[in-house]
């Protein structure tokens, strides 16, 4: 069966510090991968998605970036965090033209102080 | 363009009563529709989907949803609510012709089931 992992689970970082969040998927090949941010327990904001290694689509041009160095690995980064980057970051995977739905990881709670 | 609306920010229901969480959508082609549930500090869990076929779709935890093409709706229902159903619910849509693009999510509806 497929599983998705995110780490760390929680993170407290000062303003201006770098960020690296990692997401890995097991049990499937060539998944579509997604990064979302959720503020204050409400709606989801799509940040990036990837349909293959090295292919990244950006939905929100901010101080965040994403990379997909391996088929089942998706990394969210920032060189300098802002207070507004605080939130709940969710990674998801899907096999878009087969089963259509997306499956979400457990999330990372980021607090920028 | 694809969009989905969840007109209620909050739904309150007494335990044992039926519950409905509303969702309407807009796509240019045929819709693929989804419901997810999120418990505090957790990722979203997939509940059910409509792709084609029977308009009434049954999913996890006793939830079901009815696809209504004429009303462009996909309301989530459960005959008898449990306190443990209290959570945040998201509706999502994808146009059948949208390929690998991500699902489009609604803003979420918070369901509170009162004992």
C-alpha cells in the first residue's frame, strides 16, 4: 500500500532563517506531488505541484521554492522565512489519470517567530 | 475555469440527527468530485468520490454524497451524526479534461455535532 511521510511534524523558526520541509511517498511510481499551505485551520492554498522529476509548477510566487530531486521526494524550501510563512504545510500525492484523488500527508506545523 | 463553493462556514447538528454539508461546483466539462475530512492538526483524509455512474456515492464512516448535474451540486450526507464526525470538511472538483492539474478545493465547512 502507499504511504506518504512528512517531516518534521512541527518546526519553530526565527524570521530570516532558511526552511526545508521534506515529503516522501512509498508504494507508487511517478506520482503527481503537491505542496499546500493551510492558515488558521481553514482553506488550502496550493503552492507547488510536480508531475515528474525536475518539473515544478508554481502557483504562488513568494519566497518559497520547491524541488523534486527523486521520483517520490518533494522538498519545500525558503532562503529567508517571513512571519507570514507560518501555517500548516501539507504534502499530497496522486496518480491523476488513474484514480484522480489526492492523498495527503500528516502535515508540518511551521511557526515563524 | 474550475471552481467549487461551500456556502456554509459552519454547520451545527445534534447527535443522532441527519447531517448535510453543501457543495456546488463549476466546470466546463464533466466533473470529478471529491469529499475530504480533516481532524485537528491532521492531514486531509479522502472520504469518497464521484467519477461516473450512480449519482449516489457511498464512502467511509457511513458518509454518502449525491451528484446532481442539473443543480451542479455534490452534497455530503450522513443519516445519523456522531460527535466524532465533528471536523473540517472539504469538497473538491476536477474537470475530466484537466489532465494532471491539481484538484480545486472549497474553503471548507466546519461541522460540529453536539451531544
